[in-house]
C-alpha cells in the first residue's frame, strides 16, 4: 500500500468488516468520511470523539495536532472539551523538544478553551521523527449532531477558505530552500502564513447556527477526496464547478513547481458544508471574516462530477495525498 490514508476499498474490506457492533449507546459508528464517533451518555446528551495523528511534517507538530482533532470534533457540531495525547519521540530527542511541543499544545488549548486530559509519552526507535496522535472529546445535544453523511439532493455545497491550504503551508516550510530559487521570501512567508487559518472551529459554529445539514473538514486527499467521501457517505451524487473552488495563487504556483494537483492536496483548515441556504451561509461567514463560496450542489444518483467549462471529471475515492510526492523527495 502507498503512503497516506488506507484506500477506501481496503478500509471497507480489512477494517470496517472486522468491527462488530455490540453497544446500543453508540450513535455514530465507523464509516467512510465519518471522522467522529458519538455515544449517548445520558438522555439527550452525547460525547463526540475523534482521533488523528500528525505524520506529514515535524514543524509546529504540537499546534497542528490539536487543531486537526479539534476540527474533526467541530465538524460534528460538538463543542470540544479536551484532548488525550500520545507522543512518540525518536531516539536522541531532547527534553527541550518535548517541552517546546507541549508549549505549542497548551497554546492552542488556551486558544480553544480546552484542556489536556492525559496521555502517553515515550522515546522509541520505531520512529525517526516525532509522531503525535491526539484524541479529542466533545459534547453535544444528541439531536444537534451533524454528520458527513447528511447530504440530500436539495442541498448546496459550501466550501470555506482555499484548496490546498495546509499542504501549501507545509511545503513552503519543508521545501523553503527549493522555493527560494524561484520565489521571493515575501511569497514564501505568505504561503507559510496560510497555516494560521488551520482551525475550522469558528466556521463550524457559524454553519451549525445557520442550519448546516452536513459538514466535513477537508484533510488528506484534498477537496476532491473530501467531496467523494461526503457524497459516498451520504449515498448521493454531486456536481461541482471547478472555477468556483477558492484557491490562492501561492498554492497554484507551488503546486506547479512540484507537478502536483492542488485539488488533491491536504487542506486542513477548509470545510465542506451541505445546506439549503448556501448564499445565506456565505454571507454569515463573510461577516466574520471567513472566506467561502457555493461551489456546487447535491444530486440524486451516484455521479460525482467536477465541471470545468465543457470538461467533466468524475471523482474517484481518494488515494495517497499529493503532499507525500513532495516531502518524500
């Protein structure tokens, strides 16, 4: 198998098929595109849980790890309460590395008003760079849960921020020396600065208040992968206009340098939202300074297409993220 997310067919065949369902209090079970589980803890109240590792970069890994998991929890409509950490450091790691990582983690926790609930820390020869896995815990009223699989043929699809957001920032950081041969430092710093937009907690809250029916944060596989996951989970078709998908010039030019597709590039910090009121949601987000656009609509059937003038591209299940073509070089 290739580096990155396990392919959907393997996930269904070798992961989901092995899982047996035994507990009645579990409200949301594993499925394609569903990043969270939910369980009823009392009548009408639910805990939402999600877990994610950071493996694509070692730069500011503490900040990134917390934001990625918080994004998953927020995409369910829940309020995140805290996180559990597993930190695995390579042989020879310094105590100062661990302290700096924890300071980054605590900085984001303070920003999000959450706490570190516990975890595990070790040094291991099994890794050659720091690896963090974060499990987030959130709470929500049972009837307010928002799922990836909530798309209906009446819905419009809203996307927040810009395709390739996270991947652009990571490449700018990891490949700065290569990029300096072609671009100014102002350009490179602007690309790095996209990481400041990595959280979707604010827009998830706005979307929930505006009547969102389905939400999915865009991670590995990029916008095309996330569109597929959302449609597959909902058993619907989608029709998206490529020219409506927001993308920054920095992303376009950096992707050209490395010959990768920006629409298949990891895009944490972006969200897909299914809603009956696309323009109203875009207006509400705009009032809070969050860029967004209506990029398409949900259709009956199973055709998942991206239209670019006279051309049609049929979406496929996400494969290995484009980022790994760059950071593996």
